[in-house]
């Protein structure tokens, strides 16, 4: 810092533990819903569309049979 200059620090409040916990739970539930929705859409694709994606009906069955909380992408 140069002579005569005053330094200021901006401090951002992180929120309470309850607020952070609620946001975390909300994010997990949103992700689980998105996984459920995507797996449902995948199951509705035709065999031709699956072939274009390089997937078989067995791959789709294996994916759609997973529990909604099983996030293989770890997001």
C-alpha cells in the first residue's frame, strides 16, 4: 500500500449455519429431481435415438433402475 492510502476490506457474511444447511438440502433435492427427470426422458427415447447416442436399451434400463439419489456424475 502506498503512503497515505487507506486500505479497506469488504467482508461478506456467510450466513448462519441453518441458512447454509437449508441451501445445501435444497441443492441436493433439486439435483435429485433433475436426475429423475432426465432418466425418465432417457427411458422414453426410441431405439433409433438411443443408437444415435451410442446407447442400448440395456444401458437405459440400467440407468433408469438406479435410485434417484445415486448421482454417478457426483454433482
